């Protein structure tokens, strides 16, 4: 955690919200990852995972990409 507070690691700590486009801090408690899974087209027994960083208030407004589903549903 302390490493991400250094100047040279800012590109890993800060990002843009997928929904509203505002800056988000990945170490903050206000932000979350919304996960999507799908069966792998190449391997039958494996699943692919995709995670998007958003604010908790924006998480319900994410549209599910075609071919993906919410994790656990």
C-alpha cells in the first residue's frame, strides 16, 4: 500500500471511472471492482474474468458487455 503512494506509481493508483469518467483512487473505500465472467471460447473447463473499476455509486449503472455476465449470477 505504501508503494502506491509514491510519485512514480501514480499511474497504477489513479484511473477513470468507467461510467462517469471522473478520477478515482483505487485505494479508496468509495471505489470497487465490478466483475464479469464467461466461459472461455478456447478451453472448455476454464472461465475468463473481466473487472472494471468504478465508484460504488456508479456500479449499478454499468451495462453488462455482450457475452459476459455478472460474477456469481
